[in-house]
C-alpha cells in the first residue's frame, strides 16, 4: 500500500512539474527546441558522457574503500556493476537503488548484505556533508546568484531567498545529525544489540536474535570510521566524484548552441551543479524527473542569462546525459550480473 502511494505521488509530481515547465513554451517554440537539439556540439556531449562515466567509476572505487577494512580484495567490476544497477533502479523508482545496490553487490561477492548496507550509510553521510559544504560555499561567494535562482519562478523574492536557503541547509543539518547519531550508536555503543535482546527478544526471542545479528553486521560495514588511515583516500575519492560532476555540467552547457552558454566558467557550472544536486537530493520523483528540468532551467537563466526555452533545452539534455547513461549502463551491468551470478572467487579464497 505504501509503495503504491509513493508511486502515485511520484507520478502526480512528475506530471505537475512537466506541465509547469512546458506551460510557458509557446507552440511555435517547439520547432526551435527541436532545432537546438540537432545543433548541439556533439564533441562536448561525448566528453560529458565520458566524464560522467568516470564519476561512476570513482563511486564504485569509493564503495570498495569503505568496505576495505572487512574485505580488502573485493572485485572492482562487481562494485561498478552494483553502482550502475542501483542508479538505474533509482531512475525508475525513487530510492530503490539504495536497497538494490548492496543486495546485488553482496550476492556477487559472497559477503553479508548488512555489511554492504552499512557502507551505503557511510556514502550517504559523505554525500550530505559534500552538498552542505558546497551550498555554504555558494551562499558565501554567490549569494546574489542563488537568490535569482530561487526567485526565478516567483516562489520567493530575491530578498527572502537567503532565508529559504538557510531553511534548506537547516533541514539537511538535521538529517545529517540524525544519520550521524544512528551510525555512532551502531559503531561505538551496544544500544542496538541491547534493544534487540532485552526489548524485542522478550517479545519474540527469534526475531530479537535475528535483529541483533543484523545490527552487528551493519556495524561491521561501518568499520571504516575506525580506520583514520583511509580518511584521506575517501576524501580524495569524494572530491573526485564532485569534480567530475562539475565538469559534466560545464561541458553540457558548452554544448548548447547559445551565445549565453559560450562564456560559461567552471565556477558558474559548479553553482548550477550545486543547485541541481540539492534538488535531486530532495526530489520525490523517479530520476528527479520534472524537478530536475525545472531547477536546471532556472539555474541556467539566472546564472548565464539564458532564455527560458534555452534553459528548458539544457535541463532536458543534462537529464538525458546523466540518467540516460545510468539507464543504459545499468541495463548492461544487470545483464552481466544475471549471466554470471557466481560469488567472486577472489573474495571466496580470501575468506577461507
């Protein structure tokens, strides 16, 4: 029932967002939009696709780094396949990939699923911290640009935009604090096990024992927190992930056949990325469809002085490059995994 409601809400939000963003486009402008698609600089689009793939490769390697204290010889290809499959599922059903990815990876590598889930929690912490730091940097250095983006659709005035940004930042802070508290409880205390054994176990011993084992395995997946020697590696990989995202946005904008896009800088592309990334983080729709296009349009108009139609084209091209690659790559990786479901021999031999 809850899943049906979630899907229904996503469909409604997507429909409203698409109606909203296309409502301002006049019938005759659709011909111009089609022409703009054909006039894209294909070399920049291909470069954006290649760099986008590098971001997924870096994420796959970071996932292995998080699990390195437990399993130092995990397969890179298994990690990459799981990342791509997880993102493909996220594009179809919001947040579904957060469950699918650890399940696929754990099955392929022959490790407990709970440990793989623990690694996902670390990734979410790194992502939330990254987007918060980027948002603070944009607020500090380009607050006026951020205000224009928020004011674009008239949902807020330029004067009140900083207040709205602060509210978003506060919500992210609360989410981060809650996530850190949960992770800290699992890693540094026995509260989870005590609750399982003394509360749940008294009601149903078998369920209590099973819950205790699950919590223990998830805590094992978080063990990288106790390995400071891996912090620098995680930091570098996280920076590389976001750097590749910035360059993807930069080259997609450069591919646009508009004078407003010709002089774009990497700094402006980074601002656009931060705003889109924030929207994707909060969007309730599959692949942030609809929401992504609205935010991308507003960002290009506010940052580069583009027209709404040009912003619409950018939003569509950017979404296709990022999510089309994920869907195609995820499908290919899914075929690869279903063709060979044997556990990794390297990991099996290392655990003997």
